[in-house]
C-alpha cells in the first residue's frame, strides 16, 4: 500500500467514546495524529475508564469545555443526541474547526447539526463501516477500521481541504474512503446494515418469547445459523434505536420489499413449490460470490464465539 | 476429556458424499473406524473426486451394490432423495445393519425410510449441527464436528446397542450427543436453523432484485451485517429446498411468529416508538449472553471472509 499522508491536529475532541470513539483514539495515539485528545462523555464511569486506559489527555462531561480550542470535533454518540450536542457546542466552536461524526445514518445527521454550526466551521459527516457487538471504551482496538470502508458525506460546498483531512484521518486508520451523497448512503446502508440488524433483532426477539422448554434448547443448539443472528442482535440498543428512528423512510421502503419476498417464499413452502425455492437459493449464491470477491483482502471481523 | 470407546464397523456405506459425508469419511479414515468404506453417489464426477482424495476404499453409483454386506449405511444426501433410496436399498440390506443419516429434519426422515426397511435392520436417524456454506467432497474436513452437537432421534423401541454405536461414532468425531424426540427436534431446529436460513435467503434475494446502481454498492459495502447473511444464503440450494419441503409445519408456525414480531417492529419505526425498540434490543442482548456462555468452549465455525 502506498504511504499515506498523516494528518495532524492540535486539539481533537471526541464526544462519546465507546467502541468507535475509543478505537479512533487508539489510532490517533498510535500514529501521533493529535497534540491533545479530550474525551467528553456524560457518565463519570466512562471518563474514569478512558483515563485508566490512557485514551485521552483530558476528560470532561462539559460539552462547551470539551470543544473549546479544538480544531477537530468528532461526535461518536448515538444519533439521537446530535441535536442537543449541536445546540450546545455550536457557539463554542473555534473558527476553522472541522466537525465530523461516525453515525450510521447521514442525512439526518446533517439535518440535526447544520442549523447549529457557525459558517466558519466545516461539517464533514463520516461513517466507518466497522464494528463489533461489543460496546464501551474497553471494547475498542486500533485495528478495527483496517480494510474497512469509511464513507464521507460532506454537504455540497464543503471546504475540500477539510474533507481531505478527514479522509487522511481514516486512511491512517487503514480505511478505504468513498465520498457519497447522504441520501444515497442511507438507502445503501438500509439494505446492507439496517435491515439485517432489524431482522436479527426480530428473530432473536421471537426466540425470547418461546415456551421455556424450547427457549433453553434454542440457546443450546444455536450453532445452526441462529448464533450469527444473536451476535448481530447484541449490538448497542440505543445506537440502533436511533438508526431506525433516523432512517425511517429508507428502512420502511426496504422492509416492504423484504416482507413481500418473504411472503412469496412462505407461500412456496406452504404449497410445496420446490422449484421456486431452488431457483432463489441458487440465485443468492451468486451474490455471495460477489461479496467474497469484493472483500477477499479484508480481514474478518473479530468474533468471540 | 474422558477417553471414548471407538466403534468399529466392517463395511460402511456412505450414500451421498458432500460436505458432511466426506467429513465423516475423513474422521473414519483418521480413527480407523471402518475396515472398508464404500462411497455411493449419482455423479461420476463426485466419485472421481472421492477416489482422487482417497476418501473411500471403493465407489459406485449403484445403491444395491453399495449397501451389500454393509453393517452401517449412512445417508448423506438431500432429504428429498430418501424415499427413493429407502425403496432401493431396503431389500438389499444385511440383517443387523444400522441405517443412519445426517439430515436436518428428522420426523420426515423416519416417515420416508421406515416403510422400506426390513425388521432386522436398525434405523438410528442423526443430525450433526455443523456445516459451512461450502458443498461437495472437497469442502469436508475432519474437525468439522468437533465440539458440535450430534442429535440422534431413534424411533421408540430402537435397539439400544445400535443407538450407542452411532453415538460412539459421533463422539469419535468430537461431537456432543443428545437423544431427542424427532418432532421436538424439528421444532427446535425450525427456529435455530431453518428460519435463519429462510430469512437470509430472502434478504439476499431482495438485494438481487435491487436497481443495478444499488446492487453493486450492496456488495461493496456488505460488511455492515449483510455479509453474514450472504454466507448463510450461500448454503446448498437443494439441501435447503428439501429442508423446507420436509419441515413445513414447524417452519410455517415459527415464520408466523416471526412475521408478527416484524410487523410490530415495523410499526414502532413508522410511529417513532423508540422505547419499544430499545426494550426489544436490550432483551435480545440477554439471549446472546446465554449463547456465548453455552458455547464458550466451542471453536468458531471456519469462515473464509
């Protein structure tokens, strides 16, 4: 891989420091990308953990204090908090500061933050397609983003240097960069990520409602496919609640298509139409081939089971 | 682990020798469990591969020839072939022979085979909960069953020695054994395996129907959850067609519950009911904990992405 330009920041403020924020802090520490990292979180417990792990130079639960003097602010909280965060930090941001984020939905992020940001601040929303089912600052690690996509969705007219600097940050983390339209991003992610999570949450929820004698056995014999779903359905509840609340239209559109297709398959099972099943099951193998080819040089996500 | 009794067979006949059958052949080779292994498959190409890989002592496409003199016959084909196989081999089986299988549905297997088997033959249906998304004799490996469950569903009155011998075979492969009622097996597996596969096939199918500009990006950005589904949906099409055709009632019952739960979640998204989502997403984390605890000593399934 070609040697990448390392970006440099004087004072980076991470608002929210869970799996993603703490992994990014670890990357910035490793590569010396920031003179000072300040971590901001609501819970004292989180800030104590951050201090213990040495992930930041200073910690605070005060948003205004956190962003004062920062040339980069990255919001790493659930999306539902963005509006209040934008409202609080807007007046306190330094001129020329770049504001970015890591949220899984992008148009709603722009809608929530833009009204609060002064004109001399650069908004460069981002979304690293990386994660595990674990949450909190202890669960982060510096290789989380390696070989993964980082999607950037700057609004039209955003300063190109600011966009390039955020791209360089993610390149330092080992990510591949793509600039996307935010609405298009939300449609693509609805099918690749949001609907799979929604379905996994649903099927695991269905299992929790089973009669007790069945439920214990579902856990015991989960290796047959269900286990993959439980991993996805163990993802952070508040983060995912906010994804669905903030990408409603695209999620409902894709969910509608999924439900139609499921009804067709249900009918094929009911009437014993084996040909229809075999045709579908053969077609889906092709998609897998595309996925394997597209990602053959990407390391697997870490798994603990 | 306590030392297990190794079973011994004079002549083992494997009917169908794909991922599961070839893995079992490798175990029997490794542990010297059979004096002679005969592999039976319809396609000359499969038999050539088996010969090239040294998985069997002899090969044939003739069912009657295959089972002649065998003290163990294991059917490793898709379930849809069982009735014809039972009809063909029934009159050719030696007295005292054990007939087993590895199918993912168990009551339908008993219904298909029992009428064709003479009284002096022992039917011990089995189901190893193990597999990958790959098919064919090249894809098998001798550690596939290690730490996995092998579920046995002998009909009432089955000879206990025959059941114990099949249990010992799976113990040699490294499996944990459970004896189950076939109908109960089919209910448990409907939710742990059949519905997850059905859903994965559906969502990947939905993706194949997307507009072209979205479809290519779905493949590109599949790391967000979709990729796990493509792996499941790459499983053998004919095998899975037969699972759904042969476990119809349990699959439709569980699918009904899933669809109700999905409709509830869809409504929560539409009306913006974040509390309902958060409650569900928190509840599903608990199930994951149970799964991780139940399986913490089990090695992960091999994955190639």
